């Protein structure tokens, strides 16, 4: 009987990358002072014995780092391993444990490049496992629950934090000191309660199976950098980034991606030199940048990031530039993904 139940359970692989979910502090009161990426995957799995009721779970330690230190090479390495597992007949779902600082970037990257409809869930925690009211155990339990559910197939890469199921494309870390840290301007897709998922909406943008990008054909990612805008901003950072070899610069703009008159001439000149200028917004709750609003993008041959925040715009720009160097194609991709 027990063997029968075991066989009926989905096979879920947990790929561990580090972060606070694998963090450890000196004492239970240390919810914010701790070291990330300390605890190994076997210990994480052993810490949530209830996982075995949800799925046949096995773990792999892909890397062990805090997510602010993730490089493009790390992204490619992780993406390739996810693709291998997704191709395997004995894997039904994949969970990635990840630091929360760049979790939204990795989730969006995988959402663009993984050609599978199997559930891929990225999860982290805001408190280390050693702290009182640590959130990692339940977040991980929820991630495995969603990864093993048939309902989660074909919905793109998902993020389970704070009981919510978020689209990896839309979600962003909005605050760094609360467990209710991850939000999307367009709302969560669903909720996980006691290991069961409840869905309310679907992603509208192209992803995974419907994406024109494929991790298997991406050899490397081009250099795309971000320059932050504010009152009295100068053009120094933009010029320096271009000089160091950036193929595109994401303008992390004020308001609806507005550009200071002190910076406009430099950006026009950089575009003439072949660097793509992509206007996004760093407003907190979610930007919304439209073409030719604020700046004449058609005239300057610039691209707008629409609702993608600067760090997500960087991810799409890197992936898009592996396919095209045409600004009109880039803009199409920014509308579609
Ligand atoms: N909460 C966290 O996971 C933060 C940590 N710095 C990381 O991203 O790895």
C-alpha cells in the first residue's frame, strides 16, 4: 500500500542555490543578522519531513551563494540543469531554492528560456531557518506542493512566497524586512493553503513553451548594464558603462521612464554608436513606460521596457540580444514578454 502511494506521488527535484532560505544566524532572535548560503540541500529537505507526503523529493546542490552574487554564468549553469531535468521522464516538477535579492531576475530568466510546461518554482525566504518564525519551511513546502500539482503546468515559472503563487515574470521584491516581501503590480496568480493550490488568473505574456528563446541555444549572455536616474543626475555613469562594453543600457528612470535633459544628448550619442537605450522606471510599486511618452523614442531609436522594472528589463535585453540587434525587434520582444 505504501509503495503504491509512493508511486502515485509526483517526482520533484529541488535545486539549491543558497540564499537566506539556506541561511543561519547566531541565535533565534537573529532574523536579520545572519549568514546566507550556509545550510546544504539535504539538511533543508530533512528540516521539512512533510515534503515526503507531497512528492518524491530529491535535492541537488547547484551552487551555494547569496543571490546578490549570482553571475550570468551562474544563470546559464542553473538554466541548463533545469532544462536537463525538465527533459527527463522521471521528473514532474522542479523547485529552485534561491536568495530573495535577485530571485525575481532568475525566475524571469527561466520563464523566458525553459522549453517545458512542467512546473518550475523558485522559492526563498526572508528569515534564516535558525530564526523564530522562519518562513523558509512553509515557503519550501508550498513550492513542492505547487511543483507536484498538475494545475501548475503551462503557467510559466512561478514563485511561492508568503502563501502566494506569483508569476516569475511579474513578481518583485518590494521590501526587504517583511516576510510579505514579494508583490506584483498585477496581483498573484493564486494561493497555496495546506499544500493545495488555488488559482485565480493566468499570465498573459509569452513564456516557456511559447517563448522564442531556448536555453539550449544560448552560449553566453551579452553585457547589459543599468544606470539609475534621480534629480541632478549626470551622464557619467551611462558613458562609463558604454565604454566598458555594454551592448545595452537600461535607463532606470524616474516616473514613467523620464530622462533628464542633462542626460539626453549622451544617450542620443550612445545610440548612434550602436548601444541600445532601454527606458524603464524605478518607481517602487511598478513602472509603466510607453513609447514616445516623455521622450521621442521613434526619433531617437530607443526602446521602452513597458512594465518591466530595470533588473527584469536587463534580463530580457540580454536574452533578446542573443537573437537580434535590431531595435524594432527588441521593442517587439519588450511588448510580448
Ligand atoms: N533573503 C535573502 O535571501 C537575501 C540574501 N541576501 C540573498 O539574496 O541571498
